[in-house]
C-alpha cells in the first residue's frame, strides 16, 4: 500500500558522496562558500520543505544525486539548530527508479507538521511530518493508486515521516492527491507545480497554493486532511513581466509590528524576466489580504512590480513553517537559470542565500518587505572618518569572507561605497555603493573575476533606496563566491555571485566625484561554519 524509501540500498547503489558526506578535502575548494549552505557535491536548486520542528530547522532542497547539472530531481536534506551550522542528512526523497529508469521525480514543495494528525498518518501519538511536492512523471503510466498520468505530467503528491523528517514514506495508495489543474486549465498539466501548504487557523483547514507556471496564475486549494483537496480560488496574472511563475508561497506578517494589523504576502519566482537590468531569474511579491479561500492584493501592491531582491541571484525563495507569525525566515536559491549549469564550481553547483528574517513596514507610504540577514557575530573592526577624499582609500583589513556595515551622510560625491575581493592591481574587484543622484544602491561585478562562462554575467545591478534618514547604511555580506547587500533597514537588497581569484582579498573605500563625510565602517571576517 505504501512505499518506503530504502536508504541503505540506495547508499550502496549510488555511493556515499551523493548523500553529502563531508571529507577532509571538501569545503576548502576554490569558490566554496564558507557560511552559506551548499551540498558537499552535485547539483542543488530550489529550497524545499523548510520546517522548524522540535528545535531543529529542516532544509530540504532540489538535488541531483548523479551529477553537477540538473537531473534526477530528488529532495536533499540538511538540519540545523541555529540556521548557521548545517548537518548533512541522507537524501529524503530519491527519484523513483534511480539510477536505472526514473519513473518519478520529486520537484519542489513544502512540508508541514500535522500536529492534529488530520492525515491519519500518525501512529501511537506521533506527530507526522507531511511533505507536499510536485511529482513529475517522465513516462505515461498507471500508478499504484490506479490513477493514470501522461508523459512529463506534473501533479501534486504527499509523503510522510514518523521520525522527525529522517525517513519518508510516499502515499502510494492515493498519490497524486491533486492529479491535474482545474478543468478550465486541463491543457496545463506539464506546467502545474510547486505546492505551498500551510494551516489556516481562521478557517480551520489546510491551504495549498500551486502555480500554473506559463499562465502566471496561482491556484488555491483547501483540505481538512492533506489527502483530498478542493479548488477554491485563483490569483493572477498580475505584474508578470515575462517568463513563468514558479515556487509560490502565501504567508502572514504583522504590519509595523502590530499583530492586530496582519497582512498577507504572496511570494513567487519569475523566470526569465527578473528585476530591471538583470537577465534570467527574479523573485517578486504582493501584499494583500487572505480570508481562508481568496487572496486580494492591495491596490498599491499592483501599481508596480515589487522585487524581493534586485540582484541576479535570488530565486525560488521559501520560508520556514513551524515558527511564530512574526518570526518569518526566508532562504532562496543563490543562482540564476541563465547560467546556473555553467558557473565554475566543483564538485558542487549552487548555494543557498543567507537566511533572512522578514518583516513588513510602512515606508514612503507603502507596505514594504524588509529583510535582515542571520549571520554569526564576531568582534568587529571599527573606524570612523570625518571625511573620505575623492578616489580610493585602502583599508588595513582584508578578507575572503566579510560582514561589513558601512554608513555615511553628507557628500559632494556622486557615488560612495566599498570595494571588496580586490586584487592588488585592482584588475579584479567588486564595487558596492550608493549613487546620490539616482538614489540607488548598486553592485558592480563587471571586474569581479571569472565570467567567461556566460556573456551576461559581468554586469551592474541597482536597487532603489529612497529614505528620509540623514545617514545611508549598507550592510555587505561577502563569501568566497557571493555578495549580498542590505541597504537602509533592509528594504533594498541585491544578491550576486562572484568568482574572484583566491588572492583577491583587498578592501577599499571609493568616493567618486568629490568627498563623502560622516563615514563609519564596522566589519569582521566571518569564520567558516563547516568543521571537517
């Protein structure tokens, strides 16, 4: 009736490396992130099933056990108690039939703790964890449940765990639990994916949000038991500037910290057609209200496209379930479908962004998402300049990893900021700064290092930062192959990969077209979170 993933058998069949075993040589390779999550080897993309349960954060992710490009989609698994240090776990859901003949791949989805055992999967008082994911069937077939699927059909299925997420059993007697999209969209079975499921206490039911990718439409379902689902509403298209909608989610946040003023956020990936000035992938959001069946966006949220991150390398964002409403933590795939399979890393490909705590604040009259990175803190280098002259100013600090906060106020310059990962001759450098005329922050990776793998990679990215504050603040996170910038209070964010040489470790301030006053820099090198 049910099929349990046989971990020991598969470990012997495909080798321990596929399960992310860390060797003495790993996590020191060129470009290997030191404080961002990466699999020990092979391909990774979307975060899946993010869940906090019994004191442990579970990070599942799209994973190819057979190589460092997309394929044989499975759910990898890692756990953490602090969102900083991660422990690799066995593959949670391995592509069925791998490696000989794959009959089902496990695409993106979410996981929930079924505390009331509404699914009936729990035994002897055990709380079942239930994963809801997209099954992709490479061949037409009749499933054990008796349901028929076409070649490459995408449908929504579930699996459950009775040991806190360590092993999983697929619900073969009933899968897929949502076989196809609503009848009006019957022709979209090849692009019907990425379910996001949560418990809505107000209506006392489970809610699922699923993407009709090519139509820029979200389909909303409800259920009382996670097995039987009813189509209740739709949202979209809205402000979709290209590509497909993927990886949607729907969650509440207090506005300005007021629990009595709760708003709902739709978060989704758009590919291609990301933020202005980028190529490929991006993540947009909407602010509105949800009544248990329908999402209604605020009119202001429809006036223009709202980007969660204005850089090229932030996609498929997802937040952790199992946390209080006000404690909403996001992780995204730090890559871009434009060049994801070509980035020069080995033996792994792709990283996750730093975990980010989300809040919703009224800024310039608009409800705006604000993001705060979660990074381990160290004692800081700190220096103040009453005035930084035009040109570049060498700093007596270097590093391949960095958590730096740069603040500044008055200026006769046109641009001011921080140069990181610079070579001695400045032929390699990444510039992070603020343009006083355009009121934009920017990341310039045109000279950031290796970029020949894709012609669109060397570029400059901008995000608007309009503030009434006298002081501009930029928080810059640098790892061995990435830069993340959080400006203002975290309302303007840019994430970009970089691939500099190992010896490009210099840091400088730059002030273009004049001097900049009231400058303070606080910084520290972030230690590796990987102990091998």
